[in-house]
């Protein structure tokens, strides 16, 4: 009986969620990453791009499930996906002529600051006749 109790205590200790470290502001932040942080949209789906404590980026939906990934700076003004669906993919900011960020390009995904931003690049282009149903 003593062994069963000891095993039970061990299992609970291993499975119990850990209390996270208290939040602390970053002392140094890469300004090129900071300008990208915040809310982005893939179509009408809202995502958040966050700077993590280790200076990497984290991209994930604001609510519910969905594709999430962390990104590491690759030294070329872009970031490389470390895990999940975007593992190995390059995340880069596409800039306007004045240097401001227009949208994020992540493989074939375009993230914009507004849902379906008409000014943003659309991979593969848009049919000159516009959107239409089949039939």
C-alpha cells in the first residue's frame, strides 16, 4: 500500500501544471520585430504576432485553435518557422516604398493589418473579372 501511495504522489507531481514565471518586460527589443508585433489578419481570421522572452516571434490565432508557430530571426530581415505548420517557412515583412510595413508574407499566406486589405498583394493575383461563384 505504501508503494501505491508513493506512486500516486509521483504521478500527480509529474502531471500537475507548473506555475508560470511572472511576466517581466523585455529589457532589449529588436525594433524591426517590435514594429511587426500586434494583430494581423489572414483573410478575416485575427492572429497575434508576439515577441517572446527569448527575442523570437510567436504567431497564433487570437481565439480558438489554429496554426501556431514560433519564428527565429535569420539575420536577413526575415524569420524562419521553428515548429508546427510553418516549420522551415520564411516570414518576412513586405514594405511600401516609404519603408512602412504593408503586409506579412509567410509562404503562400498573406497577413494584413485589416481583414482582406484591398491594397495587399494576393499570391497568384486576382482575376480581372473579380470574385464570382461557379455556375
